[in-house]
C-alpha cells in the first residue's frame, strides 16, 4: 500500500480535482485515502447511506453538489458513482466541482471497479490502479486469521511468508477466505494446497486468466538448444543479487515458428526453469468481455500482483493481430504494449505465434521482448531426441527401437507429428494385443502426411521472414544437416 499512498499524496498535493481509484476493494481504497489525509477531513459517500450525516442518500447529484459547496478543505470519496456518469446533470455537477476544488483544497476520489470517464471531465481526471495486496500485507491478514482460529489451527499453514506468496493475486477478502479454508486443514502441505486451489478457482472466474499449475521442464522438449541456453542463463535473474549486479528482470520472449514444434511446451518449460508461477492470458476472452480495456487492465494487475511470474500468451497474433488489423479496438492493443513496456514487477511474457502476417509490427519492436526466437521443424538429431522423449514418457526404452532410422524417415515432421507417430504405433500394438514393435513405429511413420509439405510455400515465407528478424531456437539447420549428411 505504500506505493499507492505515495501516489495519492503526490496527486492531492498537485491539485488534481478528481482521482479515480480502480479496484473492487473499497475498504482498502478508503483506508489508503484516510492514511494520506493528514489533518484534512475524509467524507465517504455511498448511494444507500449518503455521507456520514445522510446528505446525498439516494441522490448522487445532491452528493456532488454537497462536495462542490463545502466551505472547508477535505477529501470526498464516492463509492460506485460510475453507473451515474451517463447522467448529464451529474457530469455537469462534477465539472463544477472540478473548477472550484483546486482553489478550495478539495479532492474528489471516485472508487470504482472500472474506469468510466465522460469526455467532459477527462482532462481533470487522474486514474490510479489500486494494487492487490503484496506478500507482507497478505502475511498480516494470515496472522490475523490465525489469531482468530487459535494456536492449533495456526500450525496448519505455517508463517506468513510462504502462504502469503501463494495467495498473491487475490484481493484482501479473497485471501482471507482462502486462509480460513487453509486453517481448517490438518497439516501444513494441505493448508497451502487449499490456498493455491482457491486461487485457481478465483482466477477461473476472471474468464481471461488461468493459473497453470503444471509447468514443464526442458528435458521434455527436444532440440531448441539456443532457446534453452537463453532461458537457463536468466534463471537466477529474479532476486536481489541480480539487481545489485545491475541486471533488470527479464521482460519476455516471443516464440515464432511452425505449428506443432514445441512453442507452447517451451513457454511452459520457461516457467518451470525459472521456478515461477505460470499464468495464461486468453486474448479471445479479453475481447469477448463487455469492457476489453478494463478486463485487460485487471488481468495485467493480477499478473503484477503475482510477480515474479510468467505470463503465457498462446498464439498472440489471433488475439492482437486480427483485432488490430480490423481496427476494432486499438486502445486495448495500446494498453497491452504500454503494460509490457512499463511494468514495474518481474512479469516475464512468454508469447507464441505462427502467423507472421497477423503480427502487428509494434509488437516485435525491441523493448517489448528481450528476444525473438524462430522455432523451425526439427533437424535429424532433434527428431531422434523427440522420438526418444515420447517413447520414454510412455514407459519404453528408446534404445530398444530404431530411433535413428525413424528420424531419417520422418523428414519435415513437426514435434507434434512425431509424438503422434509414437501414439499411433502404441494403438496398433495394443489393438493387436502385443508389445510395441519397431514395425508399428515404421508403419505409423509411413502413414503421416506432414503439415509442412501441404504448406510448403507458407513455411518458406516464414523462414525468410525470420532469417533477419529472429534468432534460431536451435543451432543453424543447414549446419546440423551438413554434419548429419
């Protein structure tokens, strides 16, 4: 809350007549206002109660007029005024308030979940996003719940640090409810699991965010050695030691390339290597919401509250590229780019794309991402590695099968198609009632028509685009195949 209180002090001292506090947490917002009020009185209005003396109850116009005509300095907090900002009488009253407020040392603060700014007052408004509780504040909430629950229950979840980190991304009330559920468990591990489960349930309600609990490891990813080295070199860049060394936290990486070649799995493995929580942002859900701009702002706010974290955006061109190309809502695109550029917390964006024509050029500019990697079809040695990974994952020893021969016969196969070879061969063996044999794998390989042969021209154009605009996620393909030959 210190950052919010500091920002409010500056805005009030600068004479902003109207400040929007965007949050669902009215109590925390009002508490922050009271903390910065110093000796100035704070009056809080709501539609049902009016101000503390009942003035303006049921009448927002009268409430704004009360603030305008008040004779003393003060801070006037209006809760949920946004549904009435389509009323021209109320907008006019707010304009009158904005004109007299600086000279009278009065400030109106509108607490609301989303920004509704009539054009008549947009030059008078400062918009502030109220941050979600941090680890320290969440730890204090937990300590309070532990005192209420008593000593036996307090041991079920441990001290505030670990559960506080687990609850990041939740509002104060959501965290308190999660802690109460956790304190009802019988052991420490189960208590922490309840906090995480509650966070997953709450994030699902946001529609556009998903907490992905199961990340991956790069041992599950075949090839992509250059990308793996890039990620591993940054795996220690999130602590105080890295800041003292002069290193910023990584901004993110864009993985561009052929479908089915492991981009999404690599994004999950990035979170696994960094040992950070993974949050998936669904841009289709953002644009399907009633207010895409507010939905995106809230999603980025949650991501920053959970920092350090990895924000995974799969097929980003489908969410941003098509919308921007159609000019449907460029403000959302602008908000996303600004959020990427100016985020204060360590939120690493791991985005994937396979359609270069759908990518807005602004997205690929340096500064949005630390690097852009091109993920090509796997070369021969990489195909061997991928086949071995999928055989091993299904309980088979790769040494018992002609992996090198299968790799030579699977030219132009993607990683997903190589996985399907193994799966199809297992189905064949299972249907026959015997163990997997080399002939099953060979027949499954012969039956696959790789997607790359169908879209050969598109693949060539993608490689040409990436030749001078992106790093290769694997060693140079031509060099690999020269040695393989």
